[in-house]
C-alpha cells in the first residue's frame, strides 16, 4: 500500500513538473540573429539593431517562425514611427501572404490615439480595436495575444483591444509582416498552453 501511495505521489509530481515546463515562455528572438525564423523580402525588410531589438524596415517582408503553435500566449513590445503599420499573423501557413492565413493582429501608430479598423490591436478584417491604446510615438508598448481554440484576445498596454471567437486553423506559424514602414520589436516570447 505504501509503495502504491509513493508511486501515485511521484507520478503526480512528474506530471506537475512537465506542466510547469510547458508553461515556460519560449524566447522567439535572441537579440542577435533570426535563428528559428524564415525570412522573405528585401535586404531592408528586417534589421537587427542590437540590445534585443529588431526593426521592420522600409521594404515589405515576412518573418515566419519555423515551429508551429496551437494554443499559446504571444508577448512582445512594439515601438513605431508616426503613421506606420505592420501585423502579427497567428496560426498562419509558412507564407502568410498565400495559403493558410490564420488571423492578423494590426500593429499601428496612426499619429493620434484612435479606435477602429486599422488601430493597433485590431484583428484585420475581423474585429476593430475597442479602444485607443498606443502610447506616444517612440514609446515601447507591451502587446499580449492569447489564442486558445478558436478564441483570441489581444491587449496593448494592458488594455483589451479585441476579443472574439472565430474559425481558425488548429495550429500554424507566427509571422511578423512588415509593410515597408519602420517598426521596432523586442522581447518576443510564446508560452504554449
């Protein structure tokens, strides 16, 4: 009986340990290289700027994770020039511009706080942002995107900007879509759920 109890306790501890490990955030950008990513676009689409920062440059391009993800929390910080935009594609195919599209979260600084279709934190073509959330141009803005099943919630600077359920692929890649306007990103991570 004592052996059975010890076995059950040990099994429980191992299961808890594995669950904790799977809940650890994975760093998606190491600050030095685009290891773990596939890149398409021009020479100035994405540039490493040091101190853990990379820029979406003045040439359109796509940066796609090599790994696929199902349910997860994606977090990053974004900073922009005035009147610029980019997007984060979730559960997309290896080329989010064709094939499996998933859903795109808009990263935008329209020069003034605004809510609406193209505001930061909106779901492109699905749900406009509920509220204005970007800090002044040039300021870092934390972004958090939770994707579980067919439900997605986006927050920028701690403000929920979009929350909805929609038909999505079961898994896919995460992509940064540079639209030829300067944007900076840092502290990219994903936590599998």
